[in-house]
C-alpha cells in the first residue's frame, strides 16, 4: 500500500497540487476534529465510489491510519484503483506534527 506522510500532504496543499482528501471516520469524529477534505464514512465508501477520483492522487485518512489503510487495500483490490494513498498516522499525526490546534480524538 502506498502512503503519504502528513508532511507530504501539507506540502501538496501548500503547493496547490491537485489531489483529493477523503476522511473515512464517523460523523462524530469529524465533528470533533477535521482537516478538510471530503467526508465519506467507511461504511459508505463503496456506495459513493463514483465520488472518488481516478485521475488525481487520492489521500484517504482516518484517526491513525488503520481504517483508511483497509479502505485503500479494498478499493485497489475490488475496483482497480491505482492512485490511492493512505495518510500515515492519520489525523493524529496531523495534530501532533502539523497543526496542534486540531484536537486529538
């Protein structure tokens, strides 16, 4: 599985590089802390497959990287995606390394 670090994601955002950021956490988690991007809860990803880009890098994140990693693996196996990346350490790493104003959840 391909991964992107929080530093790499920050650089992509700072440089306005085309990408899609998808948060697969539950609504209550998003309400508590978020870093932008599109919210598609883990259980609804397959039903929203048409919302996932195939022509730009897609970074999928959760709290720490476990759920998003499972989603990346599943989408690659079942739907042939080749442009997906797991955000290593998830929103927790973002909070600890990039923006401490983002609450740890």
